[in-house]
C-alpha cells in the first residue's frame, strides 16, 4: 500500500494530502530533495524552485526562499541573499535538519550552510568560495555541501560532497572535519550515537562512530577516496555482497533497520540483520512508477516518507510489508505463519480460490518459486533462459521461469519434456532447493549423519541423497508426526510455505 503525499502535475498544479484532505496551489515544476518531519508538519527542500516548503494537513506554503524570479532561460533564478524568510535567496537547498531553535539547510551550489531562525535566514558556515577549511562560521569553507544530520547534543554533521569528507558544526558554529575516506558522500542520518552515511561515489553505506568509518554494505573492499567513482550495481542478499548505485539518502528505524534511497537503482532498500533487500521499487516494465530518483527519507512512526527529485513527488509508505490474507487460511492453522511469510515475500501467491493450502505443488509452480527466490537477490533482472521443452508453450504463465530454471540446472526435464503439471515429491523439492543453494553461494555445509536418523532414510533415491542430507541438516525438512521423511510423498502448498520459512535463515 502507498499513499501519495504530493504530485506535481504537468499543468503546474501542486496537490498533496497528509491525512486524506487534498488541496492545491499554483506551482511550476519542482524537485523535492531533503525532508524533515517536525510536529505535525513536513519541511521539504526544493532544489528546482530553490525554496523550502512547509506542508501540513491544512496548508502548504513556501517556508523560506523567494519564488517567482527567473533567469534568461525561464528557470527559477539562483541567488545568495540572507534576509527575511520571504526575501532570502538560495541556489540549491539540498537538506534540512534541526539546529538550535531553528533549522539548518545546506545550500550546495553556494557552498554554505544556512540557518533559519524565527523569521530570518543567516549564513551559519562557509562562503561562496569553495574550499576545505575549518574554522568558525563563515571563516570555514565547504565544497558543495549536501546531506545533514543533527545529534542529540546539538551538533550538526554535513556531507561535504565535493571534499569527500564529513564535517561537524558545533552549537557555537565551530567547523571541523569529522570523518574522511569517502567519495562524494550525500545522505546522512544520526541514530543512537551513530552517524550513517550514503557514500554515493563508492555506492556504499557506512557508519561513523567517533570519526572511525565502517562499511556496512556495498562498495569495493580496499577502495579509498583516491580511487575515484566506480560503477554501481543492484544486488540484494548478504550485506557484504550487496550492491548499490549512487545511494543518496539514509534513515534508521527504532528497530535498527537501515533504509537506503538507492537513487541510481530507482529503489528504496533496507539493511537488516546482515541482509539487504528491496523495500520499494517501480513496477516491472513501468518506468513511470514511483520511485524514479529517490533521495530524501524520513521516518515517522510506522511510516516512511520518500522524496523523488525526478518524479517530483513525496510519497508515504507503511514500514512493514503486509502479508496477504486468504479466506482459506485461518490463524489457528499450523501453517498460518508460514503462509504469511511466503506471501509477504511474494514467494507463494494466492490463486483464484484463495491460497489453496492442500493443493499439491506442481513442477511449474516449483520453477516459478525458484525464480522468485532468485529475484529476491537480483530484483532488477527479468529472468529468462535458453532451455526449451516441447510441453512448455511460450505463452504459458510459467514459460520464463521454467526456461531459466532449466538453463540453471535447477529443475531440468524428465526425459519426456518438462511435465509442468506433474506433482513434486519431497525429495525433488529438496533437490531443487539444493541446486538453488549451489547457484547462489548459500551455506551448503551438512552433517553426513543427519539423514540416517530417519527410519525411512533408505527410501531416498540415490540422486537425491545429498540434497536430502543437506535439507535435514539445516532443519529445512523435518519428519512427520511419526518421524518419517516420506521422500516420495507429494508436497502441498502449505508444506512448501513451511519449508520456505525453515529455509529463510540461510537465504542470501
């Protein structure tokens, strides 16, 4: 579910709603960048119109910056002028954060940090001359400052993008260099004593404690600021292997989940428990779907606000994925939690008749499941393959999944084709999952004696023995109420959901 907060229409109309009440004001273009939730209001910097907006349930208006002036090309005119809110001029207001009794705003193209206090705008630090110099207030120099974050002691942290460093501004206006070793850092977030950094040029997310930098995910091992910008990628999975592309925003929830505006990949990603996954991405094949170039992130209760400088929108989304509800699955069913997990991860979806927990898994369903597992790690890929089978027509809903899984040697043919409607046995599903684990570098260590503890272990076919040993070692497969594995038994959709939940701790 998503709720659109703002939408800039081609006719130049700005409309938005924070609680279902919509209204409009004349507007031309726009590009929301930084966001700050304060009380019942939302502050948003606009790098196109060069103003700061204040949005609430009953009004929307320019908070600071003078609008209306244009240059020779008709674009909003950049300026640098400290004055009242209504008369002040900005060149590129990028981010906003609380500071003292007002707000700080990075004015990137002017190389300064501005201070909004009561009804006036002042220059807090820096000058229009780019440079790297520490000092008090305007004696300091920045080079295209972007991201901002404030700690609980009243200090301000600035992503000094052009200088590849993070700067610190104290409550008295003293500027110093806080951390180094970045490449064009942008988005910042302070949470529980830690500064989180979207290191855009290195396509990575870092944390800084006391000036010491630790890479949380992305980037290239051993790379330093002198190596230059490198090309990003889009890979989910283990944080140590995940890839980003030009991330420009970061926010952290109370449970420690890190949300990343992965700008170059048109996505919002999460880092949690050592795993990177996609929280928000455009609909497949639809370039007009939000987000396009996400940048600003702000958390508020159970919601996350996302600004998009290209889509010209701010939207709000619930933080937690909602599991699908099915009329044929009740909370008392033994498989209820497993179905909720599998559906929320889009691994098993419903049918026209509900979830159909007792329906037996077919080979076509199994191939589709394998492709969905892979898309969790590589969400930007449209999976196709070269494997063809005489009984799998190109217009079948499972064609791409079967072709891909066959090419990857996960679910090959049967000698008489693919037999997409044939039911899958427990040992077959274990084999599919084991081959998937090999393909994706999952943990395939196993206890060689795990299988022998089951009374019907001798019924496991030779070709499936290694896979079943792995599956029982990892607790993915268990015996029935009598302790039997039933390797040739058929697998229902409810059982498949439980197997997927058992698999989840070791999924990449």
